[in-house]
């Protein structure tokens, strides 16, 4: 009996030691997985910066706090000017060649003061109009070490997470949302690094002193990985969002959003490969006044379905996007619409470098972003990418209009990367487009255009315009439809298989 008790106690002690060792190892493994994921975070998501990471490992539990920033308060990348250039410009003598810069400065002081004051006012107005958007988040995790993380699971860890908005964000947003919980999640992590997560976010309301409002109705979803976290699958649903800007008269809202991502690659930027699909029950855009004529504009879409597929072949990306639905534009009912676009032979490494540089700019630095795109465009074009609107189909009152085109600049070599884009376009640009619309649409568009310009166009005048299009070879009549094909290739323009008489100037004679 004594031996039995000794054996039992020994077994219990051995099991306790074994479980304790396993728990210690699971805690150590979890800390390693966290370090690996934090190191890869900015590589996979160039727009996100890790400001700080604190990890405190205990025996049974650990905590992790990560501070992340999306966007920049100010630009940190300048594609147009080097430090050397700046120093040279600063040290250079004044353009007048004066031997007495101080005297010149005194002579110009009053003029500079007035100019500087005006510039400051302009800069203030510009800053107010286009304040950069930057958001700082704090992700707090409480980690339970395995191997038995709960009654439901066995693995390296179970993690309870909370995401909050930090006060170090765009002031207008931080004033309302700083410190609020944006999302919570529960995640089970196995020893390979794969995970399964359930997450949700609460409803949020946001208002600015200027009167802008947001009503966000929350979300929920799931996230799982496979292949040692190299691929990702997700699902997300969101009841709705409403944005209102009374000053500008802009209103945007949607309801019934659902998204699903399948086999999303985690090797680089995760959005580059895999498949995404989803739908929006209702989508509405309203402008109380438009810039053109001061008239209100309204667009309402229903049952919008979309699918995006991206595939990698070596370093080249092929992508496709398809969107379908129905709706109404103003008083015009849209029975059905379909948009399908494709992109082929996009050089992913160059694209990622460009994305990383743009992510280093503030959200209001449009000139910097444009410069980065210009400086990388030739490198992208060397791989002969092609963009295509495979189909744009619209059905209105039982009638259908169609448009498609392909756009590329084939034949560019790496040696031509420094050639100005305008010169390359004349020698390499190729545009191949087709269009087919009912004649009644052309008549309607002609009348609407005349009304917008303050004139009138009779039905007879609209029909005469159609006949002029046919006479000049810009359209081909096919019963009650007009068809046209356009080919621009190496500086040569053809319409409906024939060189356009008068070149592009012929279009201005209509």
C-alpha cells in the first residue's frame, strides 16, 4: 500500500513537472512567434509602423502591448530632393551677386515680411483643408500558455486581444474615439504558428466640430491561417456605415456588407495573391450640389456582388476584379450593371517598393506620391504590364450599352527607363477599344449636354448628330445601335479600321 502511494505521488509529481516544462516551453515558443510576427508586420503591411512593443513573459500567462501607426503625421520620404542638394542651395550666394548680403536683406525685409505673412495664411488654409490622416492603435494581448490553453483547445497559447485608438492620432478623430475599444478577439495558436481567431467590433459614433458625423454599426468575423501562417482565410460581416458632411452636402452609406478571403498569401504583402469575394446589400451616395451645375446628385445601388482574384507567376502578378449589381442614378433606373477589369504582368517587387515609399508619406502629400509613381513607372513598364476594362455593361429600360478596352506600352526595354514618359507613349502606347450603344442613348446624351450648356437640342437635331458621326466614320450604324472601334498604336490612330481623317482634331469639330 505504501509502495502504491509512493508510485502514485511520483506519477503525479512527474506529470506536474512534465506539464510545467511543457508550459514553460509553450510560453517561450509563444514569445518567439510574437517576435517573428512583429518583425514581419511592416514588411507585409508597408503602411503600418511599429512604434513600440512590450512583452512580459510569466510562467502561466504573458502580456504583449504593441503600438502601431497607420499613415504619417508628416512626410518622411522626398523623391525630388537630396540632402546634398539642400545643403548646396543653402550655401549658395544670392542671385544678385551682392557682396553685402546683410544690406540686401535689410532692403528686402518689408517685402519679405508681407510675403511671408501671406504665405503663412495660405499654408494655414491649405493645412486646414487637407490635414493628414494618421491613426495610432494599441493592441493589448493577454496570453495563456499551453499546452492546455482552455477546456476547448490544446496548443501553444490562447490569446485575448483588445484594440484601442491612441490619442496620438489625427486630433479630430482622437477627440472622439481615443481610448475607445475598436475590436476584441480570441485566438488559439498552435505550435507551428498557425492560428484561429474570432473577432468583433462595437458600434461607434464620431463627430467633428465642423459637423461631420460617422455612424458605424460594428462588425464581426473570423481569421484562420495554414502552412505555418503563410496563407490566410477570413470572413467579415458589417451591418452598415453612414457618413455625413453637411457643409459639403456629401452623404455616403452602405448596409449588409459581407467579405470573404480565400488562400491569401502571407509571403509578402498579403493582398497580392488569393481570392476575395463579397457583397453589399445597399450602397448610396448623395451630393446636395455638384460642382458642374449646382444640381443634386444621387446614386443608389443594390445587391452589389464583387470578386477579386490575384495570382503570382514568379515576380509577376495577374489580377481580375468583377462587380455586378443594379440601382438608380438620379431618376435613371439601372436594371443591371457589370464591370470586369484585369491587370497582367505587374512586377510585384517594384510595386511593393513603390507602396513602401508612398506609405512613408503623409496622407496629404499628393505631390510626393506622384513623384514616387513617376520614378517607378518606367521600371514597371519594362515588364509590359497591360490593364484592361474587359467589359462595362449597363442595362437601362431593357436596352444595353457596352464598352471595353485594353491599354499597354509593349516593347519597353530596361535601357529605356530614363526616357520621358511622353516620348515613350508616342512610340509604345497601344489602346484598343470598342463601344456599342443604342442610338436612343446618344440622342438622350446629346439633349442632356445641350441643356447643361444652356441650349436646346430637338429630336431632329440629335438624329442629325448621329448621322454626322456616321458620315465622319466615327461610328457605324447597326440597326438601332451605334458601334465604334478605336486603335491607337505607336502614334497612329484608327477609328473603325480606318485612319482618322484630320487626326485627333477631327473630334473637336463635332
